[in-house]
């Protein structure tokens, strides 16, 4: 368990956020941590949607249970946090 810095590029937000997470956090937990800085501030909530994580510029979503420690991220790597529609 260690603090690890990432950068959040939240869908619909124009601000990149420094996002300190724990190496044991899952991608769901990373997405939730990013949402705290964007949803309800500059981004409207989308009830029923799931927040997903992908590497910046990629279209491939990372597994929701993947831990930061196992993802191979570099410090301050930028992650896109995107909304996934229900049933998608």
C-alpha cells in the first residue's frame, strides 16, 4: 500500500486533475476518486452510468477490478475517466 500519483482526464471536464490514489485501489476506486473532483462541479452526474478507466488516448477500457499496482502505470500517467451506458 503506497500513495501513487496519476492524472485524471474526466470526460466532459476541461481541467486535468492530479489524482493521488493507493497502489491497492481498483480502477472502480480510481474512477470514484476522480469523480469527486469533477462530478457536480464542472460535469453533470449521469445516474445509471458506470465510470470506467482507460489509458489516455486509448479506446480499450481497463478491467474494473484491476489494481493500480498491477496496471504498470508510470507516476502522473494520464487516465481518461469515461461514462459507460448501462448494458453497454
